[in-house]
C-alpha cells in the first residue's frame, strides 16, 4: 500500500489457536459501499505467524471489532470501528449476518454474509429484534441465564454459564462452553439423541461421524436453546439452533459418504457464542446503547426449512438476579499486574545483589533472644 506508514511499534497477538507478530502502522482506507470518503486507521502488518493462516483459508488477516480495552498493543490504540465512527460520523452500531448454515465449511465455495457498518438493514432479518445488555465493554460480554437441550433445562447454577465470561464473538468458529456446561450438554444430547452408542472422539472433536449422503442425520439430534437476559432484567428470551447448525458437514468421502463434526467444544475461560450459533441470526452490536441484538436470519435455512428460532419473553423468577461474577479480571488488568510483579521482583533481586556485594562489617553471635518464632516480623513478612 502506498499510503501505509509504519509506527515502528511491535505487536503480538495470541489466540486459543495460533498467534502472530507484526508492526503497528496507519493506512488510508475507502469503503466501496455506503460510506463515502477516505479514512486513516490503525493497522498492523503481520510479519510472522504460527497456526494462524490455516491450510486452505481464503482470508489474509483479521478485523477486530470489539472494544478498545482489547486493542493491541494497548487500549490507547484507536480501533478500526472507533476511527470510522469519529471520522465518518456514522452511528456507533454495526450488524452482522453470517450465512452458510448446513454448507460444508471447507472446499472451494465461499459462504456469504453481510457486515453493515453504522446501522441495521431490515432485509437481513425477519420478525423482532431481541436485545440483551452488554455487561462489560471489552469483549461483547452478555449474561446467559440457562441452557436447554431438547427443551430440557440443564439445571446448572446460572453462574456456570458465565464462567468466567460469556461473550458473542464472530471470530470464534464453534459454540464454546465452560467444561462443566460442555459435559452436561454432551450428556444431554447423547441421552436425548436417537443414537444409542456414539464415539467419544466425536464429542471432543478428534473424530468425524459419517452417514450415507442420502441420510439426514440432523433428525437424530435435539434442539439447543440459550436464554439471555432481556433489557428488562425481569424478562429473558431464548435463541435456539437446530442440529443443522451444530452437526456440521465438513468432508465428503467418495460418492456415498458425508462426514460431520460436532460444532461445540469445551473452553477453560469462557462461554463463546461463535459462528456455530451466529449463522442462525442477524446480530446487532449496538455500542451506542450497550446492547447486543438477535433476530432470525432468512439465510439460516437448510433444505428450505429454518434452523434457528427466537422466542420470548420469559420470566427470570427462576434464576438469580445476577449470574455474572462481580469479580472479573480483564486481560489488560492482568498485563498491568504481571508487569508490576515483574518490576517488584526486579527491585528485590537488585537489592539482594547489592547486599551480597557489600562486605560484612561484623559478625553477630546468636543468642536465645534471636530465635525466630511465629511472632517475629521476619516470619510474618518473609519472601520465599
């Protein structure tokens, strides 16, 4: 790019899978539809990567659309969308329709969709839009109240669904669930499905399940529903996906077999509503009013039948008034704490080195009064 200018600042980003390093710079962009003019935005050039550009992918980078708290290398770097809002004077809202339900996730075809910057496009959804509040402005963190499999409540404490956060993230391929929730979902699906015995490798993502191409295995699996708190905190609504969205065709073998993967995985630190769920909906990221909206997407159809649903309102009398932990350690806070601890350790090490280099001026013979016991300040404040 002839308009790119390097700022000479190193950037490193690590994901749950893969990482990349590069250099921060600025560039001038134009958007071909809807927003006229040229705008200067921050951009990082990726110089090295590991497990990031996967074999067969047709994209060349990543566009972060979350809040500046997650900006790299620090929150002082204005994000792409913040730059666009301030320079182009568009509303602080964008919306996303991800199409591709029931289509193979690999191959030469391209699954379509729409990204609308600055507003909502009525032709991309049907029915009503249901909104849930953004709990924290870093990721798009929301509050999940309960999950149902085949219409049956998992009966877990609602805080389990939000451990340690629940977010909406189009950059995550699967629906990711905290380990305890994941185990409960797998048990419920296995119990309610029409398959008596199923390989554990399918649930963990290490094996595919294959059926004859004339079969439709989705009829063997139950519907999955996620309840989100409504803007009116005494109400909730649920978004539901049919198995056509989480039992995903991925590989054809010969002329007769079609193989599928399980579109749900376990997570150690979050429940993530990723593409597995988002392909069923038109999702509105209303940053101006701190809320995320969901509406049924017309492209969420397989064989002419809808594979997603939204229903509500429901009462929240059966769940806690707050299902989100009051203590949340955001990544930038952890970085600051890490740097502070490293600085403290460095100071302590420097002091110890100086003390070792200073020659002893006298020797002291210990007496009974010098015995170290539990009342001594050395024991109470010792560093080990």
